[in-house]
C-alpha cells in the first residue's frame, strides 16, 4: 500500500504521449490503453523520475488551488490505480 513516504516512478513497461494537455498510456504487456486528464497528466509527468508521494503532493499544492487533505486522498487513490495497472512501481529510496 502506498503512503506519502513511498518513492514511486513510472515503469518502463509502458509508452505514453501528450495529447494536447492530456496523456495516453499504453501498457506494453497487457495492451491496455489508459487516458489521463490534465491533472493526472501533471502527476504522470512528475513520476518520470523517482519521487516521494509527499514531494508530488507538495508540488501539486503549489501549482493548484486545492485542499491538502482532498489532494492527498485523491493522489493516493489515483496512484494506487496506476500501481495496480503496473504503470508505476515503488523504488528503493536509494535509487533517487
């Protein structure tokens, strides 16, 4: 289960492309496509390199006018979905 201390990064088992502020992702092993809205696209961009979820949260709080508790809940829920789809993975903190 992910927490704000988790370090995550996009996996290499996918390809993604920008579609005018939104993102399309193809998981290479399952052949499933995923579509991301602009906010989810920003999160996806932040996960190109290993980051803690606390870092992702702090960046988003600085960029968007949103309540911290709502952002944390939605962020953890969204990243849990990406993890179950094998689009992101936890990495050792030393990999940063």
